[in-house]
């Protein structure tokens, strides 16, 4: 959210942005995500079509099968996003 608010990002890109939430469980086969709202201290299950996990300002490598795939990216800044867009354009 470098140049957008949550609201403007959601409106412009039709993407639901959750801040102050912790991902507890990803149910890939069901395309469901269990998250904790850290402000309300409650858990909720959400459906998703596509999922982006943004872990904060410092990207971390996740230790899951497939994490080293060339289609997996770590995003720190705008040039990283440009790289992702380039990859999508070249491979879509």
C-alpha cells in the first residue's frame, strides 16, 4: 500500500485488503483462508479466488513445497511489482 489506502486499492483493483489480520490456515483445496482479526480478536473463514500474502516491509522466504518456483515472488517495492507484471505478461 505504497500509494493507496486500503479503500482506494480495493476500489481500483477489486482486491480485498486485510490489515491487522493474521493468516492462521490456508485450505488450498477448498480455496478458504482462516484469519484472525487482531483488533477484534476473532477468527473468520474467508473464500478466495487468488491469494496474496503480504507479510510486511521485509519479505521472508516461506518454507512450503513450491516456494522456490519461478512464479513465486517476494515483494518489497515497486520494482518488484514491475517484475511480477513482466512475468505475467511474458507467461500468460
